């Protein structure tokens, strides 16, 4: 049975690798998801038939409850709530690592790692690392969920001596790890758990809303490493492999996100931007005024264009305007207009947010372009239709050295002949920074709900 289980776990590991590969592109995402589902089903069935499993009742009850909750959430979750859902799920992975570490510490004989008070040194090291990373992931993910959900203030929460306190907690954790391995004492075990839980909160609260996409991918990486650490404790090769895959892919994604924002990963962890206390609005723009337009104006301009580039953002997600947007694009294409979509790597509140929404609206994949592939096209575009995006189009990132987002690569929408900017108001975006693009001569602001405005444009076109 052990050989068969190992073989099935190996097959499942390959399926998980193929799942990650498939999820790297919208066109292959469904296939990748299928690979992941099949791999997880194989793992669950194999685990149930493990000779060490002597009681199925509680396992079946747990799977039934968890599966029912998961199915309900999957069927009812709004697309705009996916980022906070992911953060919440990461917290569950972290807590499961803490629970498994506790079970292994108090019942080591069931895991073949020793007896109470005399656990193998290598097992104590693996267990303590899984415990610490899992606890940090749990509370850090809860804070990230609260910020995204609006329960916790999205601005950066800082106080005097914060970095020194975090450093002290980190050093204390390492000391307690050594003491736990040296003594095997439950005192140090729970000391690690408590200090890690506190550190998880203090690491995330200073991070502003604008850096949340990076934090989500970082917490994803943490959850993977926590699972890998516990995999060593359980002598479960599959858990080690899966944890390493999630941990490494999350770390790589965090790096890609930081690169897309021209941000240092350590700078994000030490405070991030988006936490300034500047008042949103246009009061800092002097006596400049914005040109306000209507749906009829936008319809006339786009119907007479030859090339239109659409830039979706979080406002589109909130309004669920992707289907109306695709309908508008279909009308334009029927009239011979060249229509493309430009996606910034940090558009929305999680990596790939806009790609998922456009795929849901059956937008052809060959019309969707990443920033580096389409930025050069804006200078030849007649219209840039910005729907709910803000910070990723803000010229301050290029021309204002005092701006908190200075140096962040943005979509060069200001180079288009006409910029149609759909937004509820002239207020600042997610990062709390005013957008000078609102007041450019070639910009027309279309104030209102993104879906309703797009539908009105469609009516005007017809």
C-alpha cells in the first residue's frame, strides 16, 4: 500500500505542476483547474485508504461540512470579493499548520517522531518552523481580509518604534525556536505561537491598500511554506511538494507584482504606499478644471474612431460592467473599429483580476494585452477608454518625483488622442493619490457608475 500511495502522490504532484502551468494563461486556465481538481481528488481518496486511518466517521463529517461551506461560497461569491476570499482562505491554511503542529507536539508517537518530552530534534525544528510561519500567515491574512473587506482601515497604520518592535519580535521568535529545540518545553512552543500571531498582525497593518495585491501573493507564499514545514513533520512527501510549489510560486508572483509597481519587496513589507493621509479629491490641483462629458459624447467619439484601447480597473469589477463593456466593443468592431484591451499587472486587487472578469464576459484572449505589449500603441490610438482604473494611469508616476507612486510603470493612456475616463467622481484612487490625467486637455470625464455609463453609451451608439 505504501508503494501504491507514493506512486499516486507522485502522479498528483505532476497534476499540480500542470495545474500551475495551465493557470499561467487565461486560455489554458480551465484545463489547469481540471488538473488541480483531479490531483486533489486522488490525494483525498488515497489518504482515506491509508492503513493508519482507523476512523472514517469524523473525517467524513469534516469533509462534508468543509465541502458544503466551500461549495456555497464558490456559488455565491461576487467577483469583487475574490481578493478578500483568497486572504481568508490563506488564514485557514495557516491555522491548520498551527493545529497540526500542536497535535504532533502533544502526540508525537502517532507521527513516529518520538514520545512526549523526547521528540526528535529534526522534527522539533520542522514543527516549530511550520508553527511560526502558520501563525504569522493566520493573523496576517485576517488583517489583509479586514482591510480588503473594509472592516479595518485600509490606510497604513504606523506608530513610533514599529520596525524596532517587529525586529525584536522576530529575534525573540528565533531565540524561542532554539530553546524549544533544546528543551522540548511546551512553554516555548506556545511562546512561539503567541509571538508569531502578534507579529503577523504587526507585519500587515502598516501596509496600505495600494500594496494589497503584493501582500495577497506574499501570504499565499507563506501558506505554502507553512504546509511544507508541516509536511516534514508528518513525513508526507506530497504535502512537502505542494507546499514548496505554492511557496515558490507565491514568492515569484510577489516579485513580479513588485516589479510591475517598481517597488522593493522589503519596502512594501516595511510600510508600503497608499497609506498617506492626504485628502482625496482635486483640491491640490490648483485652479485646473476637468472636462465633463456625457454618454452621447463618448458614443460619437468612439463611433468615429479607428482604434480604441480599453483599460479596465477595479471600478469595472465593482460595477460588474464587463458584459456591457464587451457588448460595446462588439458594436465598435462591427463598425470596423480596432478594439484592444490593456491590462496592468496590478489592476484590480489581485493578480489576474481583470483577466478573469474579461474571460467571464467571453472577451477573446487575442484582444487582451499586457502592459509591456500594448503601451507603445497608445500614441496611435484615437481613444483610450478607461473604465474604473485610476492609479495605474496616473501620469504622476512618471513626472512627479514627490508622488508616492513615482517610478511605478503605468499605462500610457495620456498619449491617446482622446481619453474617456469613466469614474464615479473626481476623487482619488485606491492609493489615495489625485490623478492629474483628469485635467488634461485630451481627457473627458464620464462621471457615474461604470456599468450604467457603458450601457448608456451602447444605447447612444444604437
